[in-house]
């Protein structure tokens, strides 16, 4: 009997742990408290179905949202198996968190650049700043980078496949042509916009040059460089330690837009 494939069930506990990043110990505990209970083979091995994988996804998302395990169980019980609803709520929380983190980063950087960190006045100023940040509202909610391409679908494919940007939404017209595309770049969003002559929006390739570049922070500059090179990126320069405190490399995309991938030097 093939114990890894029983009545359409898919994963042993070790396989699910490796695929999901959730430890075997945690999966055992979820079973112990009745949160995620797998089937058992005749030999007693745990087997997780596709439905179990979806339930585990719900559990992980709700835990990331800060819910205790008791609240996770209640939430799943109340929403049934509506994974989409859970993910939609998580997406809203992520957006709110990104906005808050971005505002916090900017305010703290300003404080650090203007403070000499001496005396209690700076401490009081910082406490006042933090209090204001938690209470103040701003009309500026989010920043979006917009890049212009003549072939949005090809650009989208290149940027996700070669530069490893996170995939987002594609919008097509009645003929099936992509007229708008969205990508994720860490805490930022990149929109791809078609050429628009009346607004003087043109692809760098057709313009004969680009008036701006895109800079993206990555965890490992050299690893990203190797992956992009192997995927066919046209490299402007390999990774170097710049005098302004970053290790970075630059490469051109499918329509000659220049990108830099970097990380602060320690």
C-alpha cells in the first residue's frame, strides 16, 4: 500500500513541514489541540489532504495577523473554509502595516538626522514624536512607482522571471492585450503603464534613453545577480561596494529601463 497517496490525500507530516515551513512539532501540536487533524494510514502514519493544506494556510495567515490559537480556531469555525475571505483580510492588514512602517521609518530617519542625541530634550522629543505618529493621520497613504513599456506583457514576464519581482495583477482589454500590470517589490508596488504619446509617456527603448532608474533592496545582492545573469539579464555592472555605503549591481530590463539591486554595507 502506498501510504503517501491514500484516497486522494497528499502529504506525510514531514512532506507538509518541508513544503510549508511549519515544524513537525507544531503540526503535532495542532493535531493535539484539534486545530488540524490529519487522517491516518493503516500503519498509523499521518496523511494530510488538500483540504488540510488549505486549512493550514488559514491557520498561518491568522497567526501572522496576531490571533492566538484559540481565536484562530474560532475564526475558522465561523468562516468555514473560506480561505479567500481570510486572505483578503490579511491583505488589508498588510497594506495598513506597510503604510505605518513606511511612515515610522521616514519620521525616525528625520529625527536621527536632526538630533545630536544629547540631553533629555532629545528623549522627550522622541517620545513626543512617537506619540504624534500613533495619533496623526496623513492624506498620503501610499507611493506607487509607474514605469512605461510598449509591451506590458513581455515586460511583466521579464521582471518576474529575471528580476524576481513578485507577481501581481494583469488587466486586459477586450482583445486580450495587457493594458495595466502590477508587481510587488518588497514593501513597494510597481505599475506598468502603456506608452501614451499625448502625455509624452514612452518606453526607454523607443525614447532612446531613460531619465530615471529603479532601485530595489534585496537580501543577497550577489545571489540575485547570479540568478538574473543566468536568466538572461543584460548586466550594466556586476556587484560592487559603492562609496555611499551600498553593495549593488545594475542591469537593463527588456525595454532598456535601468535597474539597480542593492543592500546596505555592514
